[in-house]
């Protein structure tokens, strides 16, 4: 439950909040459009808001930095605005928060421990090798904390985590689109051949009036290029719209 400002009368809104550590945007190579990300030496609670929240609650004002947000019983200061469409594994996160160390320590002691950790593999290191190291770390944690539940870590490439379960469906969809495209191309070729046959009389008249073979070929190429260019522009436009719609789904 989020309210802007210190007034108790401020309207509240439900937002999706995610915790994040200072190094997250360094791993992804993404920086806020204004402001900054969390730093290790931060002593007060700060939040980075999504681009959509920035537009909706602050009208896209650059002076939103430094505004106070009341999150249930906490108060936090806006320190940055994420780029449009920036997301990790949760596409509906509205703001990211880094809590003080004492709150994070309390959360780590909670029985509900589920963390998404992002990293870059060193050159020459495979995901399988990273998985083996994570298993070793998990076994060490279990030995050091025998009173807690077992700990397991799973390593997955980011692309597989984000779209792996959809890959087969996407390949099937791409194959269906390719088959439809081949059918359309075959039908269009037949239509062009039929149109050319119907224009034999016109071509014969042009030849009789002195048109050479080169001129007739150039005319046919020009007509074909115009038709192809129009179809390409329309196809690219539909592809862009369809890809964005598919990505949102």
C-alpha cells in the first residue's frame, strides 16, 4: 500500500514491490533514466520506481527524485526511475526497494526464503559447472544450519528462464507462419502468371509499336518491385505489432 508524501490524507494505491541488491543493474548493464540505483553505502531506505509509476503518480516530472513514499509502516525516498519496459523475472513490479541491513537479515532468517540471483558466468565456465558450485554451496549452508530446511539452488540461462517453456510453442507458431507464407507466395505467383497471360495482347501491341525486350523486362520488374515493396512494408508493420503483442502476452 503506497501513498505519496507525508500527509495522512494522501490517497493510497496497491503496488507490486520487489527487493533488489545494489549490483543488479551492473549485471544487466541497465541504468535508471534519471537518478541512480542502490549503493552499498546507503543508510536510508530508497526506492527505484518503474517508468509507468513515474508517469502515473508523478506525471513524468524530473523532480520526483527525493519525493517521499509511505509503504505501509515504512517511509522511503525515490532515488531513481527505471527505463521503460525494464523487468527481471516479474514483469509487474512497480518499484524496487533495498531495505536496511537489519531488515534484510530478519528476512534471511524467515522460513520463506526464495531468491532470484542474477550473475554473469566467467569466460569458459558452463552453466553445468556453475550448477555444481551452487550445489556445493547449498550443501555447506545445510551443514552450517542443520536446524533449517534444506537449501537448493538451480542455475538457468536467463533466456531459458524467461522463454524456455514457450520455445516449443514459438517454433510451432513460426513453422505455421512459414507454411502460410509459402502458400501465399505460391498463390501470388499463380496470380501473376495468370495476369501475364491475360496481358499477352497488350505486350504484343507494345512490341508492334517498337518496344524492345529490355524495355518490357524493365516494366515487368518495376511492377514486381512496387508490389513487393508494398507487401514488405505492410508485412514489417504487422510483424512489429504482432511481436510486441506476443512479448506482452
